[in-house]
C-alpha cells in the first residue's frame, strides 16, 4: 500500500476519527480502504467485489451518522469489509473468516457497530424498521439506516418490510445499493425497473424545502405527513407520467445518485438525514469498483480466493487428480437425467454458479429457472411445476432452505408433490460461519410426513440417489450433500472421471454394510461423514463394523434389527444437528425395538458453530477421524 494511504488508515481507529477529517479528504480515505482490502483479501480470501463496490457508501454513512449510537443495518453483510476496518478492526482484519478471528459478516458479538446479525438476504429493512419504531416509542432521536442491495430487495421479506414501512411512525432511511449484480446476474422485473428509474433532483430539493418550512411552523403531524407524501407523489406521477414503486408505498424516494462520489453522497445524506418518515436513497455503484478484473467479471470475483493484487491473476489450486466437487457432479448428472427425461426441470434461487445449475442452463435453457433471491417462491414455484406434471430439481443451499420450510410443508409435502430438493452446502461449510452452516436440515425435513431424506457418502451415491429420485420416488424427496470435493478422484482408462458410474436407482430406505465386524461396536453413519468414520476405524486396532444408512427417513429398520441383535455398542455419526437429527432417529428406532445396548451420538452440538476451516470445525465438533477414533477406543475399553 502507498505510504500516503497507509498513514490515512493509521489515523482512523473509529468512525469518530473519520468524522474529524475534512470532507475533501474522504476520497483519499476511500482509496486507502480500497487498497487495504485488495491487499488483505488477496492473501486472506473472502468476499471481494461486493466490498469494493460499497466503500464510498460506508465512508459516507459513518461520516454523516453518529455511529454506533445511530444504527446501520447491513443486508447479507458481505459488502461490509470497509465498515469493519473503520470500526476498530483493522489490526485483526488478517484473521478474517478464520477460527478465532473476525467473522466474514457483521456480528453483534464482535462489535457494537454491528447492530444486527446478517448472512441471509432481504432482512435488513424489517430489522431496521423495528429499531426505528422502537426509537420512536422511546422518544430517542437515534437514526436508523438499512443498507440493501438491488438483488436482496427482490426477496419477499424485503417487500414485506417495504409494505409495512409507512404503517408505523418512523424515520427509517433505506439505502438501496444498486450495482445491477448479485452473485450471478440479477433477474426479474424489479431489476429491470431499477435500471430505468429516474427522478428529479430539483423536484426533491423543492419538496425538501417545503417540508422543512411546514415543520418549522409546527404544521406537520404523522397523518398529515403521509397525506402530503401521497399528494406530492400523485402530482409527481402526473407530470412524469410514471408511478414510482417505492413512493407508491408512501416511502419518499431520492435518486439515483452516484455511489462512488463520496463527497456528493455525504452532502445528499446530510440533506435527507432529518426528514421525517420512511425514505429511500437509490445509490448506483459498480461491483468490484477500483479493481479492473472484478469490475469486468463480478461473478468470478465475488469470492475469488487468493490472487496477485498487482496483476489480478488468480492463484488457483492444482486440482489435477483431485475429486470433483459435489456440486459439479450434481450439475452434470442432472443434464444426463434431463437428456433422458423431458419432464425434468431445474430451479435455483439466484445461485446457478454456486450449485452448478449452469450446466443445465447451458444445455436446456428453457427448462432451467433462476428465480432470484426468493427461496420461498422457488419451492412453491417447483410445487406448481410438479402439479402440472413436470419433475423439478429444486437446488437450494441448506442454510437458505431454512427460509422456505413452510412452503416445503404446505405447498409440496401436504399435496405429496414430486419435487426433488437438492440441498447443497449441507453440514458445516467452513469459513462462512454460523449463518451459512447447513446443519438444521435433517431435523426439520425428517419431521415432515411423506418426505424422503437421504445423503450420499460419495459421488457414486449422489448419482444413484438422483436417479432414484426420478425413477422410484413419487413424492417429495430430499438429497443433502456438502460443500467441496468428494472422495473419488482420477479418471478411468478411457479418460472418463471415476465418479461417473452407471445411472442406476436403489431401493428407498435401504442401508448397506461397508465393513463387517465381529466385535462389540458398530458405527452407523449418514452421508459423506462416513469417509471420516472409515478413516477412524482404520486407525484403531478394533474389530468395528461400519454401516452407511443412506436414508435417514425412511430408516432401514430390518438392517437396524440385525445391528441391534449383534452389537452391544452403537455409535452414530452425522454432519448435522444432534437435536432431532440422524442420531435421534436411530435412538427412536432403538427404543421401539427394545434395544438394551449403549448408543452414543456424534454430530453438531446444540450451539451455533463459529467460522474456521472445515478440518478445524470437524475437530471442534468431534466428528473428524481422530476424534471418532478416540471414541471408538473409549467405547471398546
């Protein structure tokens, strides 16, 4: 980093320090932050392009508002790196997304400046509205700002917050960061609307002055304010021949303004800061601003991993001979299945690249649907497709599926519709931390009547279960699999990847013995965590049996009867929540069958797990090979 910019950051340990600077120095602060983030994220990977694009917004907000007393609420929060740096965490920034280090997202446990936990999209308006209303009830003059992106604002919860914003007395500011990008390209009518929307700055200034004049004379009440907003919005629509969607909800709209002109942005925020009632400032930014490669390829540079900050060359790991990622096996297998069955369609809520639905998009663009950040809609949309005879593969990250559980119950399962739910990123996901760990899906899917719940131990089994979902299942079917690579690497003699086994279905509810045992102990595993179990058994000098149950619902009760009759100790292992999960299902069946032996369940404890590498978190939860081996030795003494 240039010495000039380094010295600037060295003098800012809090937003209070920032506010001591003359406004003319703010562009240099932004440039210093941009260089710092580029240098740090190049060696300590994290969310990159989104953070570069929001720097001027963050500087302006902390300069104008009296944080932390004034509240800033971030949506998702992966754009808030500059916020972390300005709020006393610059010296620890190199620990980003590491065990014991800084979270990759705003976290109230980490700083008083992080006012609300984030990680999932579209919640900022509702949370900030609650804070703003609470402030009004207390008679507090604290300001509240919700910062939301143009992709997140398309989510259903954001619309619920917008719809409710003018129903209660509040002075909430919604800052819409419009970079015309999410992770992948934005989709939907609202995105196209935001790229066209315009408004008159002269009109807004005139209205602002008129409002202040009435306010000074005590002529503004909440009811009169709302009436004036509706009246002036009507006049504006008459002259512009356009109805602003936000002002149609009685939310005052300002913009769009240049989100990278920090001085102008400060002046605009100062003008509207004290206006009463809910208001929106529409700010246009460029994702990846200031780093050429990120500006040109924002999807790739959303989270690019390590790279050379000077040249922009990404430092790619040597993947030769390594197993493929589960998501890629899913994507390529889906295309194979769709080529044989024209009823198969793909559905994803804004994550086609992340879940590898892109393979289906390229091969069958008319049968693949990216519905935007709208998990609830994705599920019910899939239900509608299934109702009319299509066979949807609805791929949603496990943590985000939590938002659509009501739709899974009422719009799919209650009608016993044939929808295949593919839960990518199931289990612990590593450095993204507690907001992104997919550890709750087994309990809530297992509780749904008529739902099949399964998980593959490896890539071969993922393909088998996908075929089974098509050829054997006739109702809702859930397959969970983890982030990252499988366990089957290399190619066969013809150059085909070894994971590409024959597409064959299996019997639903049937488990398999992977390793015979003649001792006292049997291990029952569910999903890819079975690989860690196999390693653990290899490490101990014990005659331990190993069963891959494959299905958590329905369970293979016949196989379990054999296990209960032969072994006096049973250990269950899962990469999911212990409370109500796979181990709980085994305990329930053991109780039903009257098993009198000892059962020990290993999995994710009843707490939110921090960020860290996957190996660190497995060890922390006691489900890595070494920890499992210790349990095997303890139980065999």
